[in-house]
C-alpha cells in the first residue's frame, strides 16, 4: 500500500507540475499575442501617418486624427497658402488653396486675398457641426462686389475630387451653379451631401481650433438657417494674406 501511495503522490505532483507548466505557457502565449497586437497597431498607425505626410496633409487634426482630404499628392507650384486672421481669436487659420483642382475658383480667391478684399468682411452664417460661412459682399454697392465665376463641381460639368470633409474650404453660391463670387465656407464637420454640388478648392492645414471656436460662439445665437441674430456681433476677418514659403507642420 505504501508503494501505491507513493506512486499516487508522485502522479499528483507530476499533474500539478503539468498544470503549472500549461498555465505558464498560456500566460506566455497571451503576452506574445498582446505584443503582436501592439506592434501591429503601431505599424498601422505609422503607415497612416506616412501616407498623410506623402499627401502633404497635416498629419494630426484638431482631434488628433489624420484626415486625408484629397487622394493624391499636390504639386507645390499649384498651391497657395493663405492666412486668415479673425478679430478676437488668437490663432489664425491657414488654408492650402489648390489651383490644379479648381483653377478658376482658386485663382479668384487668391486674387481677392491679394487685393485685401476680404479684410473687414465677416462670418455671418454659422452652423456648428456643419460649417462657418464668410466673405459675403452683398451689402456692398453693386459696382464693388466681386464678379461671379463658374462653379467647378461635378453636377456643373467639372471633375473636382475634393470631398467636403471637416476642414475643407468651398465656395458658397445661390441656386445658379455659376453664382459664386467671394463668399466661402469652411466645413466644421464632414458634409457629404455637398459633394459634387459645390466647388471645394482647399483645406485647413492649421487653425481648426479657431474654426471650432467660431462655430461654438454662434450656438444659440442664430436663426434656423444659421444666420447670426440681429444684435449679435459677427466674427470679423481682420485680414487675409498670402504666406510665402509656408511649410505644413
């Protein structure tokens, strides 16, 4: 009986050792899986960042995410960087304007900037979670208003690949597809329902916090169409200017 007991005890010891070995092996496998998952996530993140850099797009947006507004690289010779300073807001908005995609729209906008046309105009229509709209000159005498331009978007016969993603700048217009002039808007959020019907021509590379702050300012101060109520101060464009040799950070 003593031998049998010794054998039984030995079996129990062996089984305990095997259970301990299996538990340690499982723990080791779990650690390896976590390492693999972590490394994979890091590699994917780096791939996304590298892709954004290759596109010449600001890698991290205001919410810490990379957002690709166009699906191809731009030619530095075709782009102009514009700084928009809004009174009362510390950080200016910097826009990349791409003439290769919407040349008529982009050249018109840049030309107005160079003339100082936007200085003193305001953001009059603001809808948080949609867009902030400014540059309207309808209050000026007719002979001082900017001329209308052709609408460069799909439904008007133009190939324009820029989607109305958060941060994109596009032209405001009336019902007539060729009625845009000086008015523009910057998307505060994705607006896919505008794709193909409005002429997008660039996007924000710096200063989305200011766009968000302007959108926040208007909450509860507008009518049903986003127009600021009477008596509410409209955010005024202090100046717009062309930035020479600007590099996307």
